């Protein structure tokens, strides 16, 4: 089993606070009031960045003042975007303490602290009462979840009846065996991919209904191609997900793109209801 320290080390790759401070300084964003858009290049910690967040947002029927849960919220980028877009309140939980610390600081810098709260927590054991949220989402997190039944059951438990759950993930493709290291795992020990039909069956067994599965492989290949072209050292933008993912992000992105192209992994958006 992977320890919390190993998880923190995997996601932060050394002194993440210093790398972010330096990148903010270099791009002229330090010590000033920011708009949430200023942080999009660095706070959407998944392939396809803000584009993927916007796409998932189109699938979520969020209305004003609703209470929405983000499981595996990372640095809170998607939470800030949805909170502003839908004028709702977002509670985010993430297992990596540094991400929560930096994310709450980003909330302050963008004046979003009253709309977004981020906490350290494990999606497999949520510390919330039953049926308190009007909706939940989870972007690119389930690949790290060994017990999907527990993870999805916890989300089901904290959702009100009639509310939605939306998530994106890389499922296991028909060819299997993804190429490591990947953006979410350096090796098999941290990666728990499931074929789409298994994920669908687990959601049904828990009680989720109206399950919609949308394949997004082509969009991800296109997104990775753009990211990889941008990444040679000389042309790297000051702010980008390489600041978070470190020097191996280039190789990990290439492996993720190849894994999709070779049908080893299959990216999906999944939306369902309680
Ligand atoms: C690829 S990042 C996505 C972050 C964020 N959802 C986003 O899209 O910007 C995956 C995140 O899942 C978090 N994570 C992994 N396992 C988790 C767990 N059991 N509970 C909560 N968060 C978890 C990691 O710490 C990391 O922040």
C-alpha cells in the first residue's frame, strides 16, 4: 500500500511551494490581486486543462447557491472556475496536503474564499454527513483509487436524492498495460485502472441511475499533442503544468498519449444521478 508521504511526494515532486512562487514571480503574478483566469495555466492539474474543465461543466446541471463537492480537487482550479461560472459553493477535498495549502492561498489571491473551501481528506472516507450536497464531481482522480466501490459509495452517501455525480477518468483500454511513468502514477503500484464496463457495473450496483458514458479519447490525444509540442525547454511558458509535475511531466504526457493511441487506456466523461 502507498503511504501518505509517498502520495505527497509523488504529486509535489520536491519543493512545490518554491517552484510555484518562482513561476508566479517570473510571470509577474506575485503580490497582486488575481483573476481566476490568471491561474488557469497552473491550477487545472489534468490533461487538456481548462478545456476539459469547461467540457465537464457543460454536463453538470449546477444552479445558483447549490452546495457542490469536488473529490480530489487538487489546487482547486476547477472548483474556482465552477464556483464563479455557476455562482455556487464548492467544497473540495484532496489527499495531498500541499495542494490544499496552495489551493486555499489561490482562493485568497483570487477573492474566492467565500465560494470555495478546500480541505485535506481521503475520497474513500469522506468526513461529511449523509445527503448534504446538491452535486459532486471528480476530475481525473479515480485512476489512483484502489477501492472504487468505497469511493463511489462515499460520494453516493453524501449526495442528496436526485442530485448528479460527474467524473472524468482514464479507463483501462482493450489492449491493457499502460506505459509508465504516467501523469497519475510512476508505476503500477499507484495506478488502478478499470475497464469501462466494470466502472459502469459498480456505479449501478451502488444505486446510481441514468449513467451516461462519453468517450473523449480523440480530444485527449489532441490535447496531449499540443502540450507535448509546447514543452521543449526553450519554449516552455513560465506558467504551466510542468511547474507542478516537474521535469518528468514531458515523458509522462508522451506515455499517456501513446497509451490512448495504442488502446491501452480509454479516457471517459461519466455522468450519473442518485
Ligand atoms: C490529476 S490530479 C487532478 C486534480 C484536480 N481534480 C484537477 O483536475 O485539477 C489527481 C488528484 O487526485 C488526488 N487524489 C488521489 N487519491 C485521492 C484520494 N484517495 N482522495 C482524495 N484525493 C485523491 C491527488 O492528490 C491529486 O490532487
